[in-house]
C-alpha cells in the first residue's frame, strides 16, 4: 500500500526511501566494524540490501574473491548499476553518491524542508 493519500499528500512522516529494482548484495563478516560501517550507510540512505556472511578465515573467502577479485570484506554487488567493489570507505562514498539525497531531492511528509 502506498503512503500517499487520495489528495496526493504523503501520509507517513518520513523521507521517501530510494526505490531499487534489486537489493544490493553485501558480503560481510560477523562483528566486522568495517562491514558495520557499510550497513549503517545503507540503512541511513534507505537502501535495500541482502547480507551474505562469509567465512572468518581469509583463505576460505572464495565467493568474495570470485565477485570482487579480492578476499577482503566488506564487498558489494549492485545489480542496479553494475558496480562491484570492496573497501568500506569506497563503498560508503559510492552509496552516498549513488543513493544519497540532496536537500532538494528529499520529500518530507509534513511538507517541510529536509
């Protein structure tokens, strides 16, 4: 159900989240602070994602190596844009640039400025 009333006004007091055709796949390690940094960025921007937890042993992260060329986590695959990347700082920057909202792009339910 859409949060838009018959008069065309939003009915929920929140910023409209980014709409995507497929969620981002996030390869991560349980308890990894760099992975959690990426999770926060995705959540802050309302980006849908699926977590795939990988082996703790670096030498067993073959799935990550197949998609990113490296066994390091975090790593993402964004089928919406065709981007695959690793390194938390790069991923956070990518999420902000690709899915971030400027003040003019945000729509608030109360009609106020973002």
